[in-house]
């Protein structure tokens, strides 16, 4: 079954910003759609998205990426049977850059995701089964989810330095129960914020963006909510933090601007140690800046026995950066995002 057409479109995400959609149509008129995610907080080492620039939509339009799909990528693939891996590699070669800056990671990824869906269909398996086969996995399972509760940093207009305060249900038998626990905590948190006379407003990622005074107060309010939910319903949960600290880092002075003060990485790690000792925190993501490798090694040595040390902006789903981090011992976990690298095949290679 061959590809009859590939169509790019400009659509809008949940934040109202434009992004790229791809529609792939086979000869039997079966249609496969993909929508490219875009984040607010992006690492400088991520693959490059292709934006229109200019005045329209503050330069963030993606009609250039759509044009790339329609006029450059589609002619290479139409009339051929979908083969996700082979065609991904062809798109990488067609782009010819290390950071996808020629065709644009958003254009390439839109097509890559549609190819994987079409290829799975032709193999008569579900998409997750096909991905598991490509990864060489013997079994597959739903991911263990983290849920956003309070937003700070770039995701909210408040005084919080930490960008995401999340909860992680534990001891749940399945994903459905995990979702129920998290929804219960989220709505009980609403009551806890009201009790503390905080405004009920929402941030960029759907968590509460209330006028909480300090990061410690945010963690304290979530901790109290978890305790109340445990007493009332028997549910248990831990706390995870995404600091997104690159935006707080001055590479010239090698200092972090934290609540108006300039501090070195040892001081910031010491602050995390105090939080971990006081609250039920199980994970810290992007606790230090994306190129502060010495700091990451120090932080991991100090905290690896107590919490997960997760790299997102540090690694940007790039196998070279992940290998370097492994050699240094710079983290204990990684965030994987296809939009950071540009194709599903490279994403799965990075996972392996």
C-alpha cells in the first residue's frame, strides 16, 4: 500500500500557538494524522524548529514548515510504501544538518510521526506494539505518570522560582487508579489554596498559578494536601519538581539568580538537600543549567541516593549528550521528547 499524498497544515496547540500537522493518505484513502508538540521552556541544544519570523503571530507562524512538507518532503515519499525507519533516515540526510535547521525539526517530525502510524497500520499492529518492536522490547506497559499541580517560572505570573510542582501517586495497581488519585489531589489542592487565601488561577501547563509566596510554601501546601487525601481516601503520593534552572543561570558569572540573590551551584544543591530532607520529594528535573556539567555531577553525587536526578534541557533527547552525561555520572534519568531531536527513529535510538 503506497502513499498517495502528504499534506502539511498550520494548526494551533492548547496555548493558542501555531504548530504543524501532517496528514498522510494511503492509496486506500486511509488517513493518518500527526501534530507536533511545542514547549515553552526549550533547551538551546534542541533541534531547530522552522518558524516564519516577521510580524505575523510574532514570528511564530509555521507556514514555512508547512511549505517544506508540501514541496520538499512529500515529493520524496509519495508513491512509495511507508517504511518509517528508512524514510526517517532519508529525511535526516535530506536535511543535512546536525540540528535539523534546514528543513526544520517541526516539519520533519510531523512527517515522521505520520509515517510510524501508517507503517504500524500496514503491519496490522497497534502503534505502541510497532514502537515496542522497533525498540526490541519484550513487553510494553503504560508509563508511570507525573501530574502538574502548581506552576511557577515561565509557566506562571507569580514569584515561584521552580517551574513545575508535580505529584506522583504511588502504590496504585493501574493507570486508571493513578489518574483518579491525581484528580483527587488536584481538586483537594484547590480547597487547600482557598484555605490559605490564595487566588485560584491557572498557569501555562494547567496547574494552579496562585500567588504563593515562596517555593517552600508551594511544596508545603501540596504536602498538606497529600496528607489530607491519604487520611480521607487512603491514597499515597510523592512530590516531583521541575526547576527549569537554565533560565536562572548567568553563564558569565556562573551564578544562579535565585529570588534576587546570586548563588553558586553548591548553594543551590544545598537548598535542594534541605527540601528533600523536609518534604516527600522523589524527583528533581533540570535542577541546574543545561551546560553546568560540573554542577550536575556534584548534584548527582549529593542526591542520587535520595531522589531521581532528571535531565531535560541538559540532554535534549540527544544521544551524544546522554552518553557524555553517562560518562560523567551527571544524572540518573532523562526526559525523552521527539520534538527535541526531530524524528521518531532517532528518539527510539536515544531510548535504547
